[in-house]
């Protein structure tokens, strides 16, 4: 399971943005949330998501707004599941809390953590300092560790952070379904200029990277939550 804890940047000198950010996320991903998003400690929001694709998309939306330090946690949940995100608990929530604390000092204001107990189980399932090829716990080692996946997501976030407003305007219209000719008419520029803006925004790189990152997050979750098949 995936938990996002996001803390508003500079909240003491800014208005409370939690409500409007939650509304934006619900409009975009509403049915995908395991439980409705919650505003927790004043200027903090918490999201509980069942899949890697929606989790990455939510991270991208939060980061694009420019107002949040974002912690993404992966791990188990305590069952039975609570009625609200605020009341829920488990390893994924612990990991998200650790991640958002680190995110406040990170260049892209993002951090990724797995449940620490799970990390130890994956790294040394027998607890004897060795890492067997077939872990007795039933958990396979992930393709990349949490730090490596965090670094790749951070790279994508920094790429998007450097995108110009003109690039975003062209891409938003492209995503809405417009052709480049239609975008040119909407923006009052030539089709060639639209094409150049999309290239400069590294749109194809962005779109190629996202499915790969989703697969890596899925792989981390599998390693973090897979149960022993013998039990």
C-alpha cells in the first residue's frame, strides 16, 4: 500500500492550501483513493492509495503546485482498516512520516521510504548477515532499492520543475486532446512553435519515464508487502 504525507511549504507566511489541494486531488483521482484524503496536522494532508500509478500521479500533481514537501511511504497497513485516513496506521504511514521529514531538506522536496522493518527483511531475511538467493521469508529483493528509486523520481521532478510556463501551457492542451494545430490556434502561435515548446519541455522523456517508475514502485511494494507463501 502507498501513503503520501505532504506538508505545506512556508505555511506560516501563506494561506492554508490543504483544502484546495485535497479538492484538486479528489477531482483528479477521487475513486482511486482507498480512503478519502484527510487534512491532518493543520497544514498537512495525507493520502492512502492502493496502486503505484495513482501514487506517482498524485506526487507529480503535488509537486507541480510548488507548495508541498512530499513523502511517499510504502508498506503494510494495520487491519481492520480504519474509517478515515487520519485514523489509519501501519508501516506505510510510518514510512511516509519519515519520508516527508527528509523531503523538507531535499532538492525536489520529495522523499521515498519503505517500512524499515520490511527493508531489513528484504536485505537479510534470515537475519544472519547473508542474503540468500531465495529468501526464506518469501520476499524477493526489489530490482532497485528505495534510495535508487527515489533518485529516479527526483530526476523526473526536477525535469518538470524546470519546464517553462509556455511549455506547460502547450502540454496541458495536448493532454486535453488537442492537436498541435489546434493548440497553435488556441495560443496564437505557429504549429512549429508548438512543436518546439513540446520538445523543449521534454514531454516524450516525461511520458517514457513514468511507466518505468510505476513498475519500480510496484516492485518495491511487492517486496514490502508480499507474505510468506507457506503460511
